[in-house]
C-alpha cells in the first residue's frame, strides 16, 4: 500500500528542488522514492499549465491482453 503524503509535504519537496537540490538529495533527505518525487514534479508542471493531473489508477496501468 503506498504511503500518503500531505500536499504541504509534497510542496516542501518541490521547493527544495527549486532551491537547487537534486532529486537524489531530496529523496534521501525526506525518505521518499524517486518515482513519488517525479510524479509530484509532473503533477506540478501540469498544474502550471492549467491542467489537472489524472487520479484514475486504471488510466496509468498497462492494459492486459486476453
């Protein structure tokens, strides 16, 4: 089960990146996975362009062939 992080925590991580820390440093300092941080960065960029990130897990899962 994935960990749930607050919006404030995610914003703090993004601010550390904006301040010049590398993704590797932020992940190590905050104890988060690189994939989680990359998803937060992607979601932040989408919002900057006026788009709302999808929360539909099915849309991100690979489709199975029958």
